[in-house]
């Protein structure tokens, strides 16, 4: 079975970029703008709302239920 990374920390960088830390120690800057299509992601285009992301135990989520899978990050 393939290992799937788990997000353990995330912090806002700038624009739609988030610094993500995975459970294996890897860190990346994810530019999330490319994923902001579709009804559930529409509120995230507002940067104030975008900054309300949180680590949900495996990836990054927002209060409206939007999330981005860790393998995409």
C-alpha cells in the first residue's frame, strides 16, 4: 500500500499560498489558487475567508467543508 502523507501544520504565506508541513518532515509551499474552482471553493477566493483554513487531522480544510487532499498539496 502506498504511503499517503498527513498534514500536521499549515501557515499562511501570501496571496493563496500556504506553507504545509507533513508528518514525514517534508515542507512545501502550496499555491492553492489553481484549485479554487467550483461552488465549494468559491468563498475561498475572498482572501479573508481563505485565511480561515485549519489542519483537520489529515489535510487542510475550511469552515464551509472545502478541503484539499494532502497528495495534491
